[in-house]
């Protein structure tokens, strides 16, 4: 049953990931009104939200776009930074949504940021501790419990990430619409692109939660 569950989750995750790629590939061919690049969209949204201490810069990779609250940088991949498509505008505005969250002390983002050091520590050790815990479960069950606690941190992080990402997309879509950056023709594509991206975070959270339950059942089964 657990194998079937994980196979199903892996399949859904794969489909969600491919859906995002296909949506952005398709919407990258739809030009924006006025030919604004992703960089220009980002700079305009920051300015309209009275944010003047965030730097928009280009980074390597594909779909590597992210906002860094530590050094207040908005990092856009090459295709988004220079792109003039609906996809580029949607991604740039979404990342700006995180900058707006930071500037307005959005509670879920603050919680997520506070969790980062603990989650980084967990990611460094969780695989080793879980493996050792399963191998030594008869002699040292406490080791598996420690691994479960570490994995629970990453699961909680995935769950907290959901409202952060959904809210950033909501802020992006409202701004794109109210400031006439997208038109009646192009706005639905921006909505579809960001909705597809949100699905991947939802699947990741469900997958992490299911895996956590699996390890907990192993631990409880050994106690019985």
C-alpha cells in the first residue's frame, strides 16, 4: 500500500512539474503588451509598492527565479530577466510578491524565514540519520525518532511554504491586472502559469507529509 502511495505521489509530482514546464514554454511565446521585459516588470512593481531597497539582478539557470530576503535581491533567470512574454511577466511579478511580503512583514514569510537555519541543518543530516535509524532500529530506536523529528521540520517547512507562494501569486496577479500590465487577453495566461506553479508546492507538501507518516509508522511498528 505504501509503495503504491509513493508511486502515485511521484507520478503526480512528475506530472505537475511537466505541466509547469509546458505552461511556461507555451506562455513564453505570448508577447506582453508594450514589450516590457521581466526586469522592467519587477522594477515597476517594486516602485509601485514603494520598495526601493531591493536589487533586481540576473542569475544563471532556468526557472531559478527567487527572492532573497537576506540581501534583498530579486533574482531572475535569463529568460525571465530579458523575456517580454506573459510567462516572464508572471514570474517576475510573483517574485516581487515575495519582496512585498517581506516589506509588509507578512506573517507566513516571517515564519518561513525563521525556519531556514533549522531546515538547512535538517537537510544536511536527515538522510543519514533516517538510514542509520532504520538499520539500527532494533538496537537504537531513538536514532530513528531523531530522524523523524528532523524530517518533520522539512515537512513543516513545505506546508508553511504553501501560503507564502499562493499569496505571492495573488499579489502578483492583482498588481498585473490593476496596473494594466496584462490585458484582458493576456491576464488569463498569467493566472494559468502561476496556478500551475502553485500545484508543485502543494504536491511537494503532500509528498513530504506522506513520507513522514511512513517513517512514523515504522517507528511505532517497531515499538509494538
